[in-house]
């Protein structure tokens, strides 16, 4: 592990007082805390360094060893023993210990952010909640018409989640405990999933209601008749009343989209009839319309 200047990490010099260390630590710990910097690996790294620096510099004995041995301060006793061994009974001039030590990850450094900075390590150790993870899930509108399960891969782990019917575009849900691991035995963070819903249907969705425009030929609009409409839940028959006007709306109760997390509840389907005027009429058709025009006048 590369050498880290703990004084530089806290923005201090070697003459810093215990109070200076405490103030600098609190300020930087807040700034780089994972909860305030989700998905920012650099901030998480700095947060670890700040806490390690405080772990060492706020303890007088550890600080003394660090000032003397630098990054190898944790092996100070081994240094002293090696030096004594090399001096021997003849008190030869001692050189520095050159043995190699295995260096792991950061030491146990998490101190209480607002507690007594001068207490023992066990008193200062505190639990930190893991960072939250954020993911996006892209689905079609037909995918969220019914409740179903999907398997997501998050940080190389497969997570099976249940997607409730009625999820909306842009909606965010929380999966508790599936975020980053806690520190010092703290709880895991959470996983937040944002849904991006693509409308792959001929309906327009507004909340739980669906909207559909249906072209209606002039003859059916005038005389009435039956139409078949394909909905997300199968086919239904619509009865068109005689003399139906353009832009007439009908509301079909319970034929809309499912209500989120309310089993068996649905919005409505609103159908708007768009009456189409016939084009490319034959001479016979034009003649008949002229006769109708004369009758109506």
C-alpha cells in the first residue's frame, strides 16, 4: 500500500493540536461521507483515508509512532526489537530494520464522528451504513401490466425482485439491504431502481387510465353498429350508437391500467371516436349524397 501522509489528508501540519485534528476530521468526514456521495468511488476512498488519518493522529501513542516510522508505524515494536537485536550486548551502532511486512487494506480506522475523540479504540469505533446502489430497469408498458419477477445482476450478484403491476415511468423503488456492505458491522445500504417504461401499445397512459382514438366511418357513425377493440386484457365489443358525433367519448370502467400495489383495481379506458369523411366517392355515391342533402333541406 502506498504511503499516505495523514497530516496532508487532514490538511494539517505536524504541529497540529488535538483540537485541530478533531475539527479537520469532522469537517472532511461530513464532506466525503458515502451517504452524501452515492456511487462516487473517489469520495469513498477519501472518506476511508480521512478516518484512518484520524484513527492514528488522534491517539497520542499512535501519532508518536507514526511521526517516527511513517507508514510502518504499526510495526514500531518490531522495529525496536530488531534494532535491539542488531545492537546486541556490544551496543553496535544500530541501523534501521529492513524486513518486509505484509500490508493489508486500511486499518480499523472508523472513529465516532461526534464522540469523544480521546477515548479508547473500542469506544470510538462506530458502525457505518453501507452506501446505496442505484440502477435503471427498462421495460415495455405491457411488461408492467401484470405483477412479475425478474432477475437483476448488481455488482456481479443476481437479485430476484418482484415488479408490481402498475409501475409508472420514472418511478423509483427501494430494495432494502441490497446496497453496499456496512462497515464495522453496520447495516447494508439499499438498492434503488428507477423504471423507464416504453409504451409499446396503441394506448396513451395517464396515471391509471388508458386512452384510445378509434376511427369511425361515416356510415357507422350515422347508422350505428358494433366494433371490436383489442385491449391489454383481450378483445371487447363496443356498441356505436346511431348518429354518433365526431369526438364522442365513452368511458369503459375498469378497462384501464392496474393500480400500483392494489390488487384487482384498475383505471378506466377512455375511447374517442374520430369520424372519417369518405373520400374518392364514385358518381353514384355523390348522387346519393346529393339526394340526402335535398331531403335534409
